[in-house]
C-alpha cells in the first residue's frame, strides 16, 4: 500500500494486487491472515447493510473510489481515472467553466507549467449585484501551509523563503 494524498476527512491509497483480477479486488492480495481479517474487518469497514451509521464509523475505512490510476499534486488537487472517464478535483476552481485535463497535471509535474483560469462569481457591494471575474493560478504544484522551524514553531509558507530565512528570537 502506498499513500497518495490525504485530507481532513479522506485519504487515498494505491494498493497493489493482481493485474489479471481487475481493479475491484480491494485488499484481496494484501491480506496475509485471512482468518484475522474476517474476524476484525467489521470493526473498520462498513458492512453491506446500507446503514448510514454503519458507513460513518469513526476511524473506519470505506472505499470511495476504486480505479486504476490516480495522480495527486496536493490535498484536494488530484486526477482519478474512473472507469473510462476522468475525474479531476481542483479545490477552489469551477471545473464547469474551465476545462482541466490530465495533461495539465502531468505538465505541472514534469515541467512546472502553471495553469491559469478565471473564476466568475456574484458579489454585492452597496446593494448592487456585481459579476466578479477573478484570475488565479489553478495548478501550481504542491503548496505547504506552514514551515516548521527547529523549535517546532510554524511560520507561513512564502514562495522563495526557506527555513534558514526565518530568524528565531528567543525571549
């Protein structure tokens, strides 16, 4: 199993198995002790009862997507091949207006290509509705929310700054 991407309420794993069986095999080829798995799986996986409380177990594992390919740049920025269709998740972008493809994500990884888009939204100012266009970089690569210094304090991520650029002032 390989960690691909995670968020506050979900995580994506790449699980190896048999190419002959297809991608719906789940953990069949990773289970070493079948009896132990059968005895304990009900504590972590939803059973086939279609019960909402059963699906939302705390700290459980529930398959959301089972597919053959995933490419993740950061949490909530990923591409998944769902059967014959492509599913792209891009936080903060309206994918109905701006079309992003798998190739945009691959170009960002290989060449650092930045994909730009314009998001349209409605806003109100002085009781007047306005249509606001906001240009932004949609795919820029991985962003870190904070830099952790050697004293375990966190500083904001600023493009071009490294840990050595921050000064720790002991009080």
